[in-house]
C-alpha cells in the first residue's frame, strides 16, 4: 500500500463496464458486512501533479480503519483484474464528496446530506 497526497483531485466521471460491475458487486458485499463504509463510487480522476487519468475507488468511510479497508479492496481487486492494473482509493472529504456526487452515483450506500 502506497500513500499519495495530492494538492488537487479532479473528478472526471463514473467508471463502469462488465468487470467494474463485478468489482462493485464484490466490494458492496464486503462493505455491507463491515459497516465501515457509508458510500462508495468508482470514478475516473486526475491529479494536479500528473497529466493522466486513473480509476479510483472514492469512499465515505471510517478513515481510522483506512489500512484495513484498503487491504480488502486490494484483495478483491486483484482477484478480478490483472496484476498490471491498479486502483487508487480515495477517502473523501466533504468537498470532494460533493464533487463526486455531481458526476457519479454511489454503487454502495448513501452519501450524507
């Protein structure tokens, strides 16, 4: 697990497809069982420090348990996608949650009002 702090995250839109729906289903099961995730989105993002876009799992979740959540996500992701693929996990601030909600629908949970 690597940690990366970006000065600015740009939410580009929702990410979806057959493999992504499988990932969303498996993650939803795990999130429901854990009770640690309030809402989750699969989105494309760009970071201010790069000129590329990435797929990211954006979460409204218990940040104190971030390491545990990221480990579950990694295990599930690796069981579906090739080892050369990667998935960023972002724990959303209120501001970022508002940005995500403008372009994507949560595949799990309900974002806070």
